[in-house]
C-alpha cells in the first residue's frame, strides 16, 4: 500500500504539471497524446486500488459497488480521443479497459457467489501482476519517447526491457497453470521493484545514472523468465507435433482449405482477432496444395520432394488443430496467439523450401516399381460375397459328410489351420450348401474371436434363429441361455462357432446345446488344434491343408483374368509370385489385388516377385503378413487412411458400409469434388479396396449395393499396427493423446476411467459386453476432456433422459451418434453448424425434433430411431433455407398437409427416406391422403410404415426415379398395386407386415418391367397368379411367413433371369413348389439357387 501511495502522489504531481502547461500555453488537452497516456495510468492505478480493497476490505461492499459503477462507464473524453486518433486504438488502451472489465468480472463473481474462495484470491493477484508489467511497459516507452536525451547510454537496455515486457504481456493473456502463474509473479515482482524506484523521483540525468546499474540485472531477469515461458509454449507445440497423424496425400489439405474458407466468413470475436493470420495461412497452404498436385507422381520417388510433401501435410494438420482451437473460443491459452504467428512464418519458410526443392528436382525421372502412380485406376466391380477362392471340393465334401453322417448324438466337427488358410470361407460355403440347409432344421452362426462376451454369443445365435425383441435384449444371461435351449430343443440344428481361441467359449455355451440324439452338430473353426481337441476328445479335428503351387497359380489367374488365360509373357513371373505365397489363399488374394492395379507387363511382375521374395519370412503367418503389408504399402495415398479406419469395428464384426463412409467423410478422408456426390466418391473408394482384396463384402442390399463388409483378422491386425504407428487410431483402455480413439471396453469402466485427450479429434466407443444399454450414464466429462472432437460415437451408451447440452460446446463436430431414454432434442442443436451426420437412438420410442433443425445447412444424414416428430419450440423461427442438403433421412412422422409439403419441397437432394405415415382421410372419407413426393427427383429409396388404425386405399404420388420401395402395414387392396407397378425405374419392392390385404394377387401386363428383387413377408396372400412375363427382370425372390400361400406361380419356371429364391417359415406345399421350379430351371440349363428354412419350429 505504501508503494501505491507513492505512485498516487507522483500521478497527482504529473497531472498538476499538465494542468499548468495547458494554462500557460492555452493548448487544449486533445493536442497532447501524453495526456491520455496519463489518463490510462490513472485508470490502471484505480483498478489496482480496487483490487487491493477487494482483497483486504471486501466486507465494505458499498465502497466496492462504487468502484464497479465507475468501471461501467469509460470517460467520454477518452472515447472521443480514441475516435479521432490517427493511429486508432492503442494496445495499451485496449489492455487498460480490458483489465477494468476483468476487475469488474471478478467482483461480480464474488458478489454472485459463483467463484470459489481460492479462485477469488488467485484472480486479483494475477491481475495485479499483469498491471505491474503493463505500468513498467508504459514507463519504458515514455523514457524512450519523451526523454531520449537522458537515456542515450542505457537506451539499448531499456529497449530490451520494453521488448521483454511486450512478450510478457502475451504470456499473461488467458488461463495460466500454476507454474505459469509463478513465473508471471516473478516477472511482476522484478518489474514492480524497478518501477517504484523510478517513480519516487523526477526523471533527471542524475536519476538515470542512479538506476542504470539496476538495468543489467533486470534485463537478465526478464530474459530468463521469458525463456521459461517460451519453453512452456514450445513443449506444447512439440507434444502436438508428436501426436499428429502421419498422413499422406492432399485429401487432408483440401478438407482443411474448405473448412478454413468457412471460418474466414465467421463473425465470432475469437476469429475476427486473428482473421488476417487465418487468411495468410489459407493462401500459403493453398499454394502448397497446388505444388503437391504438380509433384504427386514424383514425391514418393524423390526423397527431397517426399520430405517437403511431408512437412506441408504436417504443418497443415498443425494449422488445422490450432485454428479449430481458436474457433472453439473458450479453450485459448496465452501461447496460442504466439503459436499462430510462428506457424505463419513456418508456412512461409516451407513454401520457399518447396519452390527450391521442386526447381532442383523438376524433370528427374526416377523409376521404382511398383508405385502408387503406376496403379491403374479403373472402375471396380463388387465381387460376389464369399467368392470362391479355389475349388476345394474335396475339403468341402469331407466336412459336409462329417456333418450329415455318423452317430445321432450331438457331435462337434472342427476345422483347424493357420490364419489366412481359408477356414471361415470353407465353413461358410459348407453352411450355405443346399444339402446342409435341407438337412438341418435350425442353423446359426456366431463369431467367437479372442475377446468374446458370452452374452454377445448368445444373442448372435438367437438372432440367426429369430428376430430379437427389446424384451430379449433386456434378458439376463441365464434367461438367454434357457431361451436358446428351448429354441434348439427337438430340432436338428447346426451351430457354427467361428474363430475360437480358447476352450472357455465352449464351456460358456455347452449347456445351451441340447442333445436330442437327432444328428445335431456344432461346427468349429480354430487356429489352435489343441482347443478343438479339448472340445471333443473322441473326435479328430479336420486340418485344412495349404494350397498346392498349382492351386495357388490357378487362384491368382482367376483373380486377375477370371476365365481368360494368362498371357504367355507373364507366366514365368506369375508362377514365381504364386509359389512365393506358399499355399496361403489370403496371401494369394492380397497380392492379386496389388497386381490388379499395376500395369500387366513382365518387368513390373518380376519386380513385384523380387519385392515379395526380399520381404518373405520363414514363419508362415509372418510370410502372409509381409505380403499384406506390401499390398498396403502400394495403396494410393487417399485409400490408406480409409483402409486403416476399418479397424474401428471390433474383431469378427461386420462393418456397416453407410456408417463407415459417413465416418470417412467426417474425418476428412473424402473431399467434395463438385463432380460426384460425396456418397458416390466414398462408394468408389470402398469398391477399390474390395477389388484389391483388402476389404471383403459381407451382406448385399436388395438393389445390389453393399450393406456390410469386413476385413480378415490378419488384415485388421495390420490396420491396428499401422494406425498406431501413424497416430491415426489408438485402441485404448487408458487416456490417449492420439488424434483418434476407439475405446472398446465395458461401459462402466469407460465412464469411471474418465479418459481424456487434448489432441483427439474422434472418439468412438464400442461395447463388448451386453448389447442393450439399459443403465444411464453421466457422459458430461467427455465435453470437458475432448474439446476438439469432429467425431463422437456413443451409440452404445445410454446417456439418460435428457439431451446432453454439454455437447453443444463441441462446435467442430461433423459426426454425432447418441443413444438414450431422451424424448426430445433442443433447438440449440443448431449451434453445431458443422454437423453433417446426426444419429440418435431413442430407447423409449418417439423423439421430438426442433423445427430449427432445418437450418443446419451442412447436415446430410439425419437418422432417428424409433421415429421422430418435428415440432415448433418456443421462440423458434419458421424461416429456413430454400434448399436443404439432406441426402438421407429417417424416421420422421409424416402427415398430409401444406406444412410437411413445404419442408419436403426443399429436400431436393434427398436420396433415401424412411418414414411413418398416419391416416388422414380425404374429403370422401374413403381414402387416405399420402404426402405428395413426386418433386423429390433424386429420391431412390423409400421405406414407409403405416401407423393408422384403419386400413383404407391410399393415393400415392411417388417420384418416378424411385428404385427401391418398402411398404409395411398399409392393408391395401391388391388392385392398388398398379400405381406401384407403373413406376418406370422400380428395381426393388418389399411388401411387409400386411402391406397389402387380400387372398388373391392377379398381376397385370406392362407393370414391374424393371423389378429385380421382390420380398413378400407376413401377408395373408393365398393365391398368386403370374407368369415370368409379368416380372421379366426378376432375379431374387424372398417369401417369408406367408402362411396361406400354397405355391409360387408355376410360370416362373420359364424365367431366364431368376437366380435365387429364399423361402423362410412358409408352408410345406410352397417349399415343394419351389423345389419343382428348381428342377425345371436345371432342365433348362439355368442355375437357380433355392434356400429353404424349415417352418416346423414353434418359438
């Protein structure tokens, strides 16, 4: 306080000097900027006195309230001066009034009791330290500007101190850690001591001479403290750089540039203050992106170019992280402004380096085969699911014989062999063989894998036998065991337990398998013969043999040339490559995928062969892994992260294709070219990976697209290893700093461990325990611990009864998947303006969506389960964009009316729609009015569930471009089906759950001209009159739970297009009619595949 009184005295004296000067010279106050610097010092002094009172006299609220009132009004003469000043507002002026506002904020927090006692004492001391530094900075600048003659001998030292103080000012902005506060306090103490030694006396030559001996020590002190601060900043920067993903290619740069361009349009305060630097970063990286395009075919071959390309990508990722942090706003630290400035300089230096390197390397042709630039880019066709890798008919027959013959008691058949040998492929073909499907009443398949959960295995098996209900998902493990036992009892069943690693899995399920001595079988695959031997001690496991060299060569030819012969000039190299695979089908298929994308010349194939031989290990599994890694190494750069990302799904689980491609987009792996849709680009990437045999199709969609895919265990192991090496993915039970986390342990463990990651951009949780998330959890810690997320997938965790508003601070989110007992989503969801995919699983049924959701301009995929209604919440605007970007939408509740039509007319990009429709009768009261949809010209897939109480005829107005239509529960008369039959592009039709009601379906000529897929499920149809002419393009027919239908139309026996008929839980007479069709087709030379699931089970 004594020092403060000294300063008050000096300030009054200085003010008196100005008053006298104005009186004598008759000058006005606005002519002298020094006068306003004095006012700023007075304001700082006033704040300082207030803070001292706040710390030591806080009981006297009246005095403190008076200070606060004065802080709320900046003097009008200062406002006028700053408005008229030619150089605009000074930095010191900004800080002066910023510190005034900080002081007011501290007091109000104390007054409102919204601040802890520790923070109440901490914040005033920190602000006092910053004021001390600023006051000394003002004094140093006054010496330099107003007393140049007096300080000639010490000018350099004073300038050094002034620069150090400016740097310290940077450090004092924003939140400080404890060690940073200590350094700031040391700097403030040194500054304060020197400051008051000058303020006690008038500045004269003698005074300058007296304090000059203090300057070297102060300079040294400031340098040391600033160095400590800078090291803190640099350690954070080094930490980020060490955790950035080591990505290749220009895809991530394109994604960043588009995103940054959006930020440059932002009006947010945090962005406006750094907009110039943002602009510089954008322009410089945009230039370097062009540079990378120019050298794309060379930089993998030229080390200098590769180094520059790597630096460009890394600085782009660093800029992306930093700018996202700025956009987030409330997460800024004192060093981020300095970091951004340094980053701008780094970008400029890399630009110069890129120019010089390109100049030196331009025109050099370095050949190294194969490289990604040599890969042939051609459209890829999806191979058939479970495509035959080689004709192992002898192996298949042996396994089938063991399943069908022998003792009537329950028996176990085991297929054993090393990874990559084709055990699962062989067993799947056995499982689907018609002789097997006819022999067993019940079939089910479960994937065990290394880390299994008993509950999950039970649900997998039950899910193949019947449709899982919510009640079943909530059952205990003991109840599930009993349910499975009852389902299998008195039925001849086949259960496949694929990829068993330990005997414990058998012990967990053994009691659920009844032994009715009716020829039931358990079919096991395992890498470990000792496991198979323990399961059935009196049964010999079937060892799957390696391919012969000749079989390996035939498989390689089949993959590369299909039915054509291999050119003679490639024979020698091709056989060497096949022999190098040492009989491992997976290795042959992987190397075929690589060769498929290279030029088919002898030189290329010889170099591939040499490359394989140089990498092959003696151990068979290591040999296969080396070949797989070679295939990965020569993937195009844009496909590498897409392939590695497939590892996010648990081992032996199918990957939902749509979810995978949405995640690829959210991660920045796919860039909008403006030529193709993002969805089409993603599909092309996936097709390419499948063509290279790195990803395998699992389930097809009815229209021919892929529904799920999977990767082989060994490929997944490669993905995990490469992902962790490149910091792309981390599979964690502990906190991580990787850019992505996939956490796959128990829900309770996940919540209790409260993981965190300051650099994590994606958080995906996969539950390995129970499938139904019944218990709600508090997930609020995620929003504090992962502040820069782009992807948040918590679809397996019940977040409770209310929408977690904390998620709204994650403004960078592009993909959000949540699950819970919630019944509504707030209008504030629109704060997530970058969101492209929103998936909400409501465990209790209906979810209310705000009308404002239509204002989310970047939203492409919106999916709500079970269904959603859209309501206008209090204060919401009904104004939204003319064109909405939604591509897929489910499951809104639609009613006929102007409001719904107004929304639908703006969904001009919609391609997939799943919805509910309730009854709304027309003026006659005899017909339902269905919403008009003919203007949705891009709509290809429509799924509608009718929820009305009364079945009435319905007036449909579907878009003509519709390719797939699913109707449920409409109970329409069959004469209404002509409206559907006349759709010119319809290829898939599913009529489910009494979609049509009536005993007879009389088909008409000229309808369903392009229909390829037809499914009839749970209809009361008994007579179906049709011929092959009525369905001239039909390829796939499914009949399920049609208990009254006696036969398939006999005329289908003349069809030349029909490929497969599936019959599930229908009458025996229908099954017999299908078998007759199969015989007729075989007589015609056609291969009609018939799959029948017996219907004599009563669950």
